[in-house]
C-alpha cells in the first residue's frame, strides 16, 4: 500500500481500525517521521470518535489510554524490556483492548506471537509505503 500524503495514512489507520479484533497488538515500525503516529491518529479516532487533533503521541509518558480499551504506546525513549515490565505495562499486551505500539523494537521479546506488524517506509516525494503482516 502506498500513501501519497498524510491524509491518506490517516485514512489507512481509520480503515484498518475497522478490521482489527479486540485484544489485538499492533506493532508500528518505521523511522522518525515515517507516519506511525499519523496512522495511529486515524486508527484511534475511528475507535473513539475523538478528532485526530486531540490525539498525540505519548512521547514522554510512554502510554495514552482511550476509553480503557485503546492503548497507544510510544517507546522511543524506553531503554529496554526491563523498564516496560517494571512500569507494569506487560498486562496491557494481554488485555481485551487494542495496543498500538510505536518503537516496538524496544520490547521485541515481549510481543505476543499474534502481533500484527505494520511497517512504514519513506518513499520519494512525501509518499509512504505501508506493509502489514503477521506470523
Ligand atoms: P512517526 O510517528 O513515524 O515519527 P509522524 O506520523 O509523527 O511520524 O510524522 C509523519 C510526518 O510526515 C507528519 O508531519 C506528516 O504530516 C508527514 N507526512 C508527509 N507525507 C506523509 C504520508 N504519506 N503519510 C504520513 N505522514 C506523512
Ligand atoms: Mg510517532
């Protein structure tokens, strides 16, 4: 899937939200600026009916919770798995709600085997390539 601009990545997130079952863990991979948060904004707004402008990446707090059932992690600043465990975050991975995880590299060993992997790549002229797979 190629998106031409951020509005299309938002829309991809919105559409994807309708296909994902409760309890899913989505690991969002991609460089800084690849569009992980943009996709998450579309996804979360579809599930909560909050406007995208009110959805921010939890860069400093690691986790934002929406309606007790959408868990948006940004683990960029996390040092590793141990910190995630010590902060009591592991339980969220097995809850009924949906986890969206930016920088899942930080906790790769903790990701459940049913995790859905979403990778975003920079392409030329503001385009992004989005690749979804699960094992
Ligand atoms: P990340 O969370 O991966 O660091 P963000 O979603 O925060 O990335 O930022 C992506 C930036 O790139 C935003 O400023 C967005 O407007 C811009 N952008 C340009 N084209 C696209 C596109 N096709 N998809 C997503 N974002 C895009
Ligand atoms: Mg981000």
